[in-house]
C-alpha cells in the first residue's frame, strides 16, 4: 500500500510541476513537494531509495545555499548523477520537490546533496539517512523564528545524535560548534591566514558569546577573521581543533585565491565570488568534495564554471548594467557584505529591507549590523522595501550623509532608478533581504 501511495504521489506531484510551468508565475520550489508529502507522508524516505552511493546534507546559519551549490557542482562535474535542491528551498517540502523533479522510474542517482534549514534537519533525518553533514557556522538569525543561538545548536545536535554513523564536517574556526557532534567522526576545515588586496577595516560584525563551552571562561583569540570566527583558546586547555583542510586566502574585490593544504598536498583555487565569507563557503565545499574523492582539477574547473544561485553573490546584468546581488539576513552576514563593499571603487548601492515571515518579522537586527562601515560612502544610496524607512533611519545613525539617501519603497522603481544612475564603468550593488530577493527574481530573473 505504501508503494502504491508513493507512486501516486510522485505522478500527481510531477503533474503539478508541469502545471506550474504553464502558469509561469512561480518556480514551484515547494508546492509539488507539499502535495507529494500530503498524499504520501513518507515520500522522502521512499524517493531516496533510488540513491546508490552517498547522501550529503549541509546546514548552518550563513552560506548554506552557496556551499551546497558548489559541492553539488563539483560532484556533478566529476561524472556523478546527483539530486540537489538547487533553488535553496531547504525545508522538507523543498527537498521533497527536488526529489519530485529528479526521480525517474527505472533510473538511479549516485549522490543526493541537500541543503537543510537548521530547524528542519531533525525532521529530515526521520526520513533520510545521511552519510555526511557539513555545518557552515552558527550566528543569530531570525530571532522571532529560531530564538537564541543555543536553541539552533540544540536542534542541530539532536539531528546529529539520530545518526551515530554520520560523518560531520565542521568549521574549526567557529567555537560555537564545540560539542555538537561529540559521538561522531569529525573532519575539520579552517582558515590559517587571510590577506586583503585592498584596504579594509577590521571586521565589526557582532560576535556571539565567546565563552568556552568546556568551562565558561572567556576565549582568547590569536586571530579574528570576522565576528567570533578565528583562532581561539581557553586557559582550561581547550583550543581550536587542528583542521584537516587548512586554507590560506588572498581576498580581492570580486574574487579570492585560496590555497588548501591537506595531508601532504597543496592546491590553489580561484573563487570567483566576493568576500571572505564566500572563501569559507568554498573551503567547506572543497574539503567535502576532496573527502568524497573528487579530484582537485575537477574542483578547480568547477569553481570557474559555477553559476551562483540568484542573489547569493551573483554577478549579473540588470537593465544593461553590471550588477552584484548579495542577500543580507542577519547582523554578521550583513556586516561582512558591507565590509566587502569597500573593495569596489566605483559603485552604486541599493539596500532593500522587507519584514515578511521568511525575512523575520523582527528587523531590529539591522542595529547590530555594521552599517557604520558605509559612513564614508560617497555615492547615492537608494533604500527600498516594506521597512525602507527603518533602514534609512539606521543609515542616518550610522553616519551616512542623509543627502545621499533616497527612499523608493517599490522595489522595481528603486532598481530601475539605480540602473539609470549607474555609469558604464560602475557596478550596481544590491543588498536585499530574502523576500525582496524573490521579488527581484520574479521581475529581473530572466532579463539580462
């Protein structure tokens, strides 16, 4: 009976996919999966039986979509057939939809590579036995939904505890991850050194509680890369784990060169995305790919051919103007994106702040983000979104010249105005929250 229910749910969900395509108003990243799970609650478990080799999951606060996208691209380029939630829909319905799109009767996949929302990882593991879990980092994010950081930590730990055979790949530079996989095999990646090819201020991204999880004393840092990410130690003897994959980065305005040392080997890669945070995303994906046996040459070529998911450090063209879109959604992520803007000598800037459910209704996080780094920005800043005036007030208190601020609450009007103002030798920088990004995608997604 379960098999029949599964087959019916898959057929009907595939029909829903075609209907959504015909309407053309939505990408349908969740609805088909929602239908499949309504008919067959065990849809994910049944559908995942087509996978032959490994299942890899990725979670964490920042960088999930980019890290998962890179890893999936590397594995696919190695010749494997993969199933991956490419659009970043990372709740159960989004993962089920990825299976609806990719499952074909009589065919097998080699790898399943899924990004998972932190809060839904426990539920996903009820239906899916993963071989690997990569955790990018932990920061405060959408407090009205996740609560404080310890709650997110607890949810991920509970998911890991369900899987004693799970290999966990962790960011060694994030002390908030200590103890999250106490009974599992752990592989660490981390940065050893970071240099910038442009003048940059010290990161003022807000650090989370840097108390030692072993004894409660305050951790001491030899290096801080941003927020609480760095090289740390405690008087009790606890210290940053030694990474198996060690990164050495040179960060430029729109790309970075990353050397990775592991075992007795050394490989250098070009990361065609801006900012140190994307170097970390790349290092996590590269480390995992190497663990899976993907060759460095394939990874190197994969980094060059990878296309960013819409809005995740995506370089594109809007209204004929060179544009870089970078999602902002919490204090640390926004602070690092703003810091990276300093590398652009000629740019125009649009900031879009929404407060829909998927953004988090509470926008007070903007007061913890380092908008002060824009205090010396000399170009006009257009501010948009449902909370445009809140963002404008924040910029005023950050020291931005108010004569440079222009409010255009309608997103299309704001971006069209900005592209009109952008010269041929300038880059339009757009910093949207999540639902603003979706709105942009519906307007400009297929227009180059």
